[in-house]
């Protein structure tokens, strides 16, 4: 199954295409939703750009929670995917209503008002709407009446507008603006103090606070709400297929993979830590960025991953030293440094390249049949806890009926290296098994923030 990516439609072009239903120039006609994918072999999907929906990673490869789920759904039916990428929820709704897509996969909350306009598809997540303000806002709201007099802007045609309209009818003086901007852009305006507050789903807030540490959740605005797909009105057969797949074992596994890949590893928000990271991206990273890029060229290990690993190890301090004697940007032991040809562990160039070589060695020694990114996560764990302890954990996973090639299983098994029920029987004995799990989580967190600096 081939997944085709069409160009992102700018707002002006989209507004021209929607009412006219142009085929040329917009690459789709107004009636595409009436042609079932079983006939054409193509599933047309409208989504919006964002870290919780669809985006291109630093290697220009499509990614995102909605991208993953739609791709798995289409593969199960041997369909290609034709992506229509727009900027806002309003444009997603307009495109679906104009018949320019079969399916809207854009982090849409299931609402009764939308159910009347479209075929409600399956839900894949549950979210809570949150009021988000700048951390330093003096009159930060903590309960609904406090919203009176607060400047609030939300993305047009979103679930947030429906909730705020209901609250405005109950609380005189509660006002808000609808704007044709994506939720991520509005969060950015709040972070820059150009806007007092906005409303966003909790998963969007969770992802973006890592990049914008000045954001603060003031309050929850709703209880849990279903997040899922919508389909063009009348597309009953396709809707049934979507429900059948999402509710199957295959669908359950796809949702689980999506959550593990995009959300599960995000640790509890740490304002001080992320504020420090963002400051050091500006102040320290420029001195070492080219060294990480050079190390990527020589070893194949991604530069943003190496930078995240180095930040976890030393906060990019070339003179860093631990009580156990490891030193430098990549915190190498004396024996490891010597084996990699390092003559001065405090030299950033030597340290970064040696750390990259060491990680590449950990990765290469793992079986090639382990799928990515699990193989990379296991290599990071090996970097932290040592190859011997990782081999012990992999064998223990087999003994316990777990999958030693799955990071999801291994992060449950690794802590057992410090459990006296198990470690006396292991070849390499006791290890602080919680540390590599925490280590991998932190590196993944840092890498997500750092990836923008390497675009």
C-alpha cells in the first residue's frame, strides 16, 4: 500500500477551491467523497498540520497520531491515502462538507452539532478541554466565573467555541474571539504574551508545553470527551468499515502503538527543566551543533538524538563530571574513551564523536530484525545500563513471556533487574533497572524539543 502525500493547501487557495469544487489546481473534485475507496483504491483524507495530527519530521517523512492510524486503516483495506493538509479545524470541516475528502482525521472532538452534519466515525482517544494562559498572567483564572474579563481567542469552528458559547450564555461578560488560526499558533501567541488565554485539548497542551514552557494550565473546561474521525455525510459503508477496523484487535493494536509512539513517553511536565533546556538551545547549542551534524554523517546516528543524549548526560557542559568519574559532553568512562581513541574527554569534538560511535555500536550489536524505533530505544538503554544488563533483561523478558524486541515490554522488564526475585539468577546480576527506562524517556522528550533546532 502506497501512501501519497499531496501538497499542503494554503488558506487562500483552499477558500477558492471549496466553493468551486475545482479539479485542476486543487487536485480533487467536489464529489470525491461519493466514490468509495473500494472502487478507486484511494482513501481521501483531510487533516491539519500539527504535532497531534499530521506533520513532516526532520527527514520530511509524514508522521503524527492521525497519520499513523489512517495509514494502518488504509493498509488493512489495501487502499492508498491521498492527504489534504490544511491549517485549521474550520478548513477541515469545510473540506469534508464540500465533499473533497472521504474522511476527516484531524483530532476532532465528537459533538452533537457535528454528528448532524457528518457521519460520526470511531473514537480513538479521550481528551479534556483546558484553559491555557501565560505562566506570568496576574489574574489567571481558576474557575469559570474568573473567565469574565479575560482575553480569550480560540480556533474557529472548534469544539472550544461550542463550550465557550454555552458558558457565555450562563455568565454575563464572558467573551471570546473565534479566529482562523490553528490551536498551536494560538498557544504560541499565549507563550509570547500576545494573547492572555486560549483553550486547547489536553493532548495538544501536553505536547506543546515541552516547546513552550511558559504555558500554564489554568483549569479544565470540560470532562473527558471523545476524539475521533468524521466521514462525509452518506458514507455509511465507509463509516461501518472504520468502526469495524477501529474496534477490532488490529485497530486496538494500532491505537496502542500510536499512543506509545506519540504520548506515553512524555514525562510529567517540568517547567524549570524545560525552561533551562530552551535557554540552553539558544545559548549553548550553537557552539556544538555542527559537531553533532558531523557525528551523524560519520555514524548514521541522528544529530538531534545525539544532542538530546548529550543534554541528558551533561547539559552540554564539556567539563561535566560525575561522582563515578565519567566526564565530558557525553559522560564517557575512562575505559570507554580509551577504547574509542579519545585522548581528552573534555574536548567536545572527541567526546561527541566517541559518544556517537558508542551508541552506533550499541545499535549495531542488536539484531537487525528488531523494528525501529524499538531497536534505537534498546540501544539507548544499552548506552545507559550496559550491554550485559540489557542482554539479561532481554532473556528475562523471554522467561516472563514478554517480547524482548518491544520497548513497551522491555520498559516493564528492565526495572526487574533490581528485584531480588530475579537478579540473583541473571548472568550480570543486579542493576538499577529503572534508570535506563527513565533515561530513554528523557532523551526522547529532549529530542522532540530539539528536533526543531535541527530542521
